[in-house]
């Protein structure tokens, strides 16, 4: 089983290359982090399929191509402090861990946060801190951040999160309706947000004071 998963992981990396993922650091992180460790044992055989999978409680682990696309869009160089909104399984935080100095991750569901923290600890990814709370409000005590990555769909770009970026910091966030969103790269320029569209996507809703009510 382990051997088969290793082969499937390498096949996934080649597929990501063909779909435009060119940042070797991102590809390297995805090649090293075992996605199956963030799933239930019954889902191991699907770990390297390029699709989102349920992790229970109405949440999902994102499609690998989306994880790679969002991570690449942050343009990380290794020195950054990154805030992730929506810890979920912990997989995205694990991918960010070797690419940044510190990763701060917020999850609103305590059970998911605890499971994610255990998984990250087993992989010895010690530069990730997890906080249980309203992700739409960010983590002001640790701000500012070089980058913010939002892994749930927001109705609009959160002003609270935007203001927690350093000047010229970058946020990647899906914005739109419950049914469909656009993935945005938002840079905090001196004259206001600079927005670049990265393509369509579908995420679970971002619930909170500056997100959806339910």
C-alpha cells in the first residue's frame, strides 16, 4: 500500500506540472507531505486523486491542484509569516510549513483543530500554530502577516484580514456565492487593494462575523 501511494504521489506531481504548477518549492512540499495522513484510513486509496474529499462535519480537504495553485500564488520565498484561515484537516498548513518561517492557522471547529494539531505534530511540523476561533476576524495578536491564505468561500474580501497584511502583503481568497467563487490574489498596495483573478473554484462557505452567517 505504501509503495503504491508513493507512486500515486509522484504521478500527482507530474499532473500538477502539466496543469501549470511551476514553483519547484511548492511541488517539493507536495511531494514530501503525505496527503493520506490527513484522511481517514478508508480514504487512503483516494489520497492522490486530484479531487476534494470529505473530512466530516461538512468540511473537505481541498483538491491538490487547488492547494498547489493557492500556495504558488502566495509567491513564498521562505522568510514569510503566513496566516491560514480554515485549518480543516491540516493538509494545507502542512504544505505551507516548509515554505515559510511561521504558519498561523485558525479553525472554527474545535474537533478539527485538535485532529489537525495531532497530525502536524506526528509529522514534526513545529512551525505551525493553530487557534480555535472566528477566522474572518484573523489573528490580530500575531499580525501583521506577509501572506494570508483563506481556504473557505467568502462573500467579499474581508477588511479585517486585509488590514492584517504588511504593506505589499498578499492574500489569496475565494470570493463569490455559496455555489461558485473566483479565486483572487489581493495585494495590499499603498493606494489600496490590487486584485488579480486566478480562476473559478468551489469551496465550503467561510462562516463568521465577516463571512456567511451559516
